[in-house]
């Protein structure tokens, strides 16, 4: 097997293919553990190149209503950190190549215990972390130990990350840089593809890391626009909204819940791949 993490190998492969990747976000345990596992198991086949799994938390302050609601559904269904890591481990029994990134907030990791969390996450087959409420000034808390454990630590850059702040954001970042395409919380605004492309170019002048763009992408057409100027497109709120829309009148999963998510992923993947065809 080639060197590097699964994330690094996947982006190297995307570069060889000459296309952007699709990064899909779903909340672990939403709407229930069994359905969430079925959703996870089908994401790669539907077209996801990298999978982000949200660690449910009661106060996801950077997330909009859709992802907040998905966290609450997962917690109500009994999702815990050990169950999240166990789900990754089961996924790894069937898929040893698709990168898995855990995304969320520091509190659940702190409560679990940082050293224990990193050991268990690595053993389960986690490849990277995105922890949105730990700035670079707090790298000693989790970022540096994660890197030492062999996990990528992925940082967010935003429209307010100016040239003075950007080098600090990029320090110790690995795997890829996640560019937040709009100011504010997830899933509430549509990105401006032209402005995003300029911002991605600005970031890439400072780093060799791939740049993935997320927040606000909901359709294949939007994904294609963003993919034209980025190394990957991240979609989350639209997928967790697909979960919500598929639930029955009692708020429980229907027979079509996993399929609804996979169908949207396939459409988004088609949009991302169309960006390459348009450029040729």
C-alpha cells in the first residue's frame, strides 16, 4: 500500500483523475443506529469520495437547523461516542479505502478522554478530525496529539480568514483545508462560485494541501460550479435534510430513508464529475 493516510491517497488519486472529489457529511446515528449504518454503507457506492461523520452534540453552534435537528435525533436514539467509533470499525470491515473524517465539537472528545479517543479512533479506522471550536491557539489540546497518533487534523478557513490570519490557520493542518464558502451557520446560504474560486486560489498560494469547499451546496448544479474551482465539494445539510424528509409521521425512518440519501449523493457526484467534463 502506498504511503500517507487514506485522505492523502484519495486526494492524490483524484488529482491523477483530473477531477474534484465529493465529500459527504451525515450525522452518525441519525435517525437511528440501524438506518445510519445503512446510509454509511452505501455512500461510497453512490459516489462519495470522502465521508464526514458528524459526532452528535447537544449544542452544535456552527451548524444550522438541519444538522442541529439531526444531532438531536441521533442523541434521542441513543447514539454515543463508543457507538460512533463502533460504526466506523464495522464500516472498515467492508471498506478499507474510503477516508472517514469525524467532524464535530471538542466537548464530546474531552468527556471521552483525549488520549483514549485518539487511540480508539485510530483503531476503528478513522482518518481525520474536524473540530470546529478548537482554534490554532489550542493546538496542544487535540491537534498535535492527533497528528502524533497518525490522524489528519483538518482546519476550517472562512470568508473572514484574511491574509494575516491564514498562515496561522494553515499551521499543523493536514489532509485538506476545508473552506467555508459562506459566513454564518451551515445550510443557510448559497455560495457564490466565482468568489469561492478566487478564495480557493488565494488559499492555494499559501499551501500545497487540497482545498475542499462546503456550506450551502445543495444541488448537482451548485456542486458542478464549485467543483470547477476546488479540489472537493462538501455537502452536509442537504443530505441530513434528505433524511428528515424521508421520515414517517412519527419521525421514524421509512423503508426509503437510506435510498433517499444515496440518490442525492449520486446526483451530487454526477455534478462534481460533470465539472471535469465541462473543463475538457
